[in-house]
């Protein structure tokens, strides 16, 4: 028997490759589509209310009546987790919206037109990057005060920088590409070159970044709520629920555990989506 | 000799950054809408207390004079006094900085120790069962919130199976190792996930190269091949990533410190924000920024040491 | 002359998305002690893959599925990975095409030579032998050079250094995969001369792989021509040049500037090298062959001995001489 290569390809892989299915995307959809439905229509999955106190069933463990158990007020954890879904999804989306639009625009303009504008953007980039991200957010929230809106503001002020840097370097690379130079020689107007030739290739890495940024923002939002600086009670939010559960950890582990699983699941869903986009756009 | 010249130049280059950092930190209090004194003491403070605070903090002087005083104080390590604790900020920070630094170093060590073997195993057994499991675990490590993992670990190894202390911190090497283990492990999960993914990818790329093939032709042992050739080249890009991750860690210890009740500067920051103790917030922000600058310099230096192609120009 | 290396029916496959290709398709040849054997072919003909298959340097998913490799009387194709590691470097060594990518950029040249030596040598001995090797390959100021990095060497010097490293363990067989292709023409000559000298001094067998027929002709005593994963012609260099028995070989000779006198026309071979995923049913060269007939396209052609010691995979091998002179006469009219 000949043993000649470093490693042999597993048989299962031949089967998977033959099917040519984007497994990442499939898995991402299996996770995210139900999550989306739950976010919009939490009532379809539970008949209880997130604010229903039930003093007969305080700190009861997971059971048929309360799938995820109850907290110190007797509120059903399962219901609370479901009703909190839309909040973290909103946090994820709104935290990337402004940075994506504003940051990408700035980056593209800086990269394409260069000159003093580019230098200005680069200086701002250097300054913002010198601070640790989380600390900067905290500092801004220290100034503005706690709350979700302030969190969006803080993330917007700091977050656009990453998009600017990303799109700027993509534009610089594109500029050197031959098809752009060909377009310039052919005398196409600058806006036309920008929109039809440069933008499509520059925007795809940014979109992939958006997806992984959503994950980061959800983690950020839940972290801030956990610390008491984000979403304020009594609004149910996954991070805040985890914080509530910490005091009861030895008696009622379920209060902190299940909201965390929710965050994990949503994060995995978006990560898989991002990976499938990378494959789709052939960015690796 | 060239190395020291590079070091000096790098340090000089950070001076403009440091100036900007000091400026921004200084401006923090003044960016808050409203009268700074009222913001700090609250709406119910007496007019006399407000006036005392204004005099003490020098709020009546024009901004540039205040900035000048601020810088002057910085150089004598005077960061003002804490409103809440009534002690110099510098003392507060220096008594707690050690805990946070220990935690960061501990986390980095665990991450490095675990990343290398995991990445080598992954690259060697590419796409087989073990590699897939590691990748899934990596995904979990990145997407799971740190504070949640901290709580789970505490539940498992401090409460259900009491091996480690539930929280708190005491000095003495053995105590530090014990009390910081779970926090450091928590923080390292995210780092390990990212680093293994990067190192594995670098290793796979390196394994494909001609120079690894040529090294195998020489007939050297697989172990030596892995360490001297593959790892050395593969580590370079991962080191930069390590530096970036360490920067994240600088602000990232906050939640874990809170969960495990560690007396570090992260907890100090959180509490000070809640109690609107702005001198402390300023001071901690400054320290954090300085740490990041330091880490960036160290990363650059180690990169130039690892890769002789990078000229120290 | 003793037979040093014998390859029988070597097959290497690469599983792709929806099919399997065979870049090395039942290749057989042998190399004697001290002999230089050339393998000529276009890119994609399988000549490099053959060398890597022999030394087990394939990248997954490529792997050898069939064949026997006998080196120095031992069936090394049956060896375990550990046993084979002993053969590499010590018995059979290999030189790669691009010295820039073949030398580890972050290690000093000296270190890369030292680690090729036997573990039993002392540091002193290693240093001495390394200096000696560098001198043998024509690198001056050897002591200083040992401390330098690959990127500090010129292209030609890097190739010399690579050769020095390969020779460190005194291999009896050297596989040279396009060793001069990446170099300037003037340097090519120097390296070839060096290789020839070293080959003679050490009585080393050499398998010289190249796309340049002229270079192979100057260096080797015997040679094979490969096309689409198969050997299509094999004999002594002299035989092949005086009496080519395959249209592809003839095509190669006509298209090489180094082999033509200025007054004769260069005639490139029409068409493209075949896609291994969609090979023709019959002769693989038929689509590009000026003399292909319907019989050529019917079934795969086996290789056969058309003259003593001369093998060809062409059905019209016997009439090749006449076909060629007819074509020449036509051109002159």
C-alpha cells in the first residue's frame, strides 16, 4: 500500500463536496429565520407575559409549565427570553447602520480622491484607534449617561472608523487595478467610475464586516446592559437578565444560563452568515 | 544598535498620540452637557459645595489654562482626587492596577499555551473530525458573551464543584494563581478562538510552501520541521493579531472583574461611571490608553524581531 | 551500469469537485547510477508531479494510488513514513524551481545547511563542511555568507545555496525540478555547468525536469517526453534528436528557438494542452497532431518499443521520418 501524501482526504468530504451546497448558509438560515420570527411575533410561542409576576412559583426550576424556569419574581424565563429577542437584534442592526453608511462613504471618498481629505481621515483614524474600543464607548457613555440611545450614539461615534479604514484600503487597491485604469483612459466620468466599477468591489468586504460587526454589537449591548449601563430595567434584555441571575447562581442556575444561550445562538447564526458571504463573494 | 535606534524612534513617534490622548481625556469633563460641578456633585448639592468644587477643580479658569494645569499635574503624577473615595486618583489606580495587569498577563499566557498545540493539531489534521470540533468550539468562543462564560465557569468550578474561589483576590503568588485562574480562562476563550483560526490558516499556508517541501527533502524530523520552519513563519501574522487582541483585553477585563469581584481598575471604572466620579474616570481612561500604546509598540518590536525581512527603517 | 531508480506504472490522482484527474498516469522509467535522465514537457504535463510523487511531497487531496518505486534495490514505495524519511535527503534529494520560495526566509543560510547534516556531527564539523559545500557550488566568502538570510542573496546564488543544501547528505540521486527556469539566461548556463560538474564528481544520478528541450539535451544522456500525464517518447538523447518517433517531440523541437538555426522557421504547436478533466478518447495529442487519423482517435494508445531502447506512444512511429521530411518539403515549396 502506498502512503505518499501528508494527509488523506476523508471519505465524508467527497460526499459533501459532490452536493455543492453552501452548508454555512443553510445552517445560518436555520438559526436566523426562526430567530427573526420570534423577534417579531414572540406571542406566537408563549401565552405568558414577560412582566407577569407569579409569587407562587418563585425561582422554580425548568419544568413543563416553565420551560426555562422562573426568576425571583416568578416571571417565566422562557417568555422573557423570547420577548427580549427583538431588542438585541435591534441593537445589532442599529449599532452598525450609521457606522456602515457613514464610515464606508468617508473611506471611499478618502481613498478615491486622496489629498487633504484623505490625510484628515487618516489622522482621525489614528487617534480613535489609539484608544481601546470598549473603554472609548464607556468614556462616551460616562459623559452622556446610561441608556440604549446613548449607546447607539457612542458606538456610532467610534464605530465608523473601522468601515472607513476597510473601504479606504479596498479603494486604494481597486484604483491600481487595470479595469479602473482602463475606464479612466476611456474617459468615463469620475462618479461613473466610482459607482459602476469601484463601489461594487469595495462594498462586498464591507458587507461581510457588517455581519460580524452585528455580532460584536450584540455582545457589546448585552455587556453594557449587564453592567447596568445599557438597557434599563424593567425592559427584559438578555444581558440584564444574566446580571439578575448572578445573585441567585447557586439556587437558580437557569436564570443566567438561558439568556446567554440565546445570545450565543444568535451570534453563531450571524457568524455562519458572515462565513457563507465570504464564500459567496469568494473573498478568500 | 539598530534595534535601539528603532525603539527610540518608535517612542518619539508616539508623542503626538500621547498629546492627543491627554487632550481628549482632559476634555472629557467639559464635554458633559451642563455645569461640570453640578454634574459631579448632583443637583442637590449646596451652592457652597459647588463653589468649593469649582475652586478645587479650577473650573473658573479659561480652558487652555486648565489644560496647562492638567498637564503639569500629569507630570507629577497628580491625577486629581476622587469625589467618591476622597483619596488621590493616582493612589486608587496604582493599588488596583496590579490586579488587572496580572489578569491580562495570565490570560495571554493561557491563550498562548493553548493556541499553539490546538492550531498545530488543526492544521495537521485538516478537515478531519478533530479539526471540525476545534472550529465549532472556536465559534462558540467568539460568540459567547464573556460575562456569561464567566458565570458558567463560576457555577461549575466554584459552586457546584468547589475548586476555585467564588471571587475576591488576595496577594501571594499561589493565591493569585488560584483566584485569577477562572477569570483568565474566561477571557482567554475568545482570544484562543481568534488566534487558533488565524494560526491554523497561516500554518496551512506555510505547509503548502516550497520551503517546507524542501525542508522535508532534507530529511529533518517532523518535530523539528514543525517548530523551526512551520511555526516560526506561521507565527508572524498571529503575533500581530495577538497584539490587537491584547488591546481589546485592556478594556475587556471589566465584566469579568465584576463577575468575580476582583479589585481591578476595570471595576473601578464601572463604579466611577455609575457614581459620576469623573476624576477617576479620566484617570482610568488615561491609563487604559497608555497601556494600548505600550502594547502596540511591543507588538511592532516583536514583529521586527521575528521576521528578519522587515528592515528596521 | 547499475540501475539506481526504477519507476513502474506510477499513478497519482487528484479528486476534484465532481471528477478525478490523473496528472501522473502510469508512468514508468528507470535511471542508472551516475546517469542524467531528462523529463521534458509543457506545464501541466505531469513532470513536476512525478518528482513529487516519488518523494511523497504531494499536497492533499493529491495522492499516489498505484505503482512501484524501487531505489537501490529496495521497494521504497512500501516504506512507512518513518522509513521513507531516511531515504529522503540521504538517498534521494530534490532541487526546486524557485530558490526564493524554497528557502525559508526567516532562517539564516547556515542554519538551513546545518540541519541537513547528520545529527552526529559536532558544531565544528558542521561549520567546516558547510563552508566546504558553499565553496564547491562556487559561492565565495563562504563563512560570511553562512550568516546571511536568503533575501540577501542574488537569484543565482540562492540556487547555488539550494544545491549546496541538497548535497549536504551526499545523495546518490538528485531530482532537479526546473532548476534553471527561474534564472536569467546567463546564470542558467553557470548553474547547469555546476550541476554537471557535481554530478560527475559524485557519480550522482540526476532526473532533470524541464520544459526546455535544449537544456535537457545538453545535460542528459537519456530522456523522456511527457504529455498530459503520460510518457509519449523515451530513449537516449541522441536517438530522440536524430530519430524522433512522436509528433509532440517533433513539435517541441520545431518550436524551440534554442534548437533552430536562424534561417529556419519556428513552428509553434497549434492548440492548447488538454484539460485533464476532459481527455479525448484516443490519443491525447491527436487534437493537435498534424498527422492524426481516425484510428488515432478510437482508443487509448499504449507505449511500445518501436526501435531498440526507443519507446513511443504513436501509432505512426515507424513512418515518422518520412512524414517529417514530407512536411519539410511542403514548407519549402
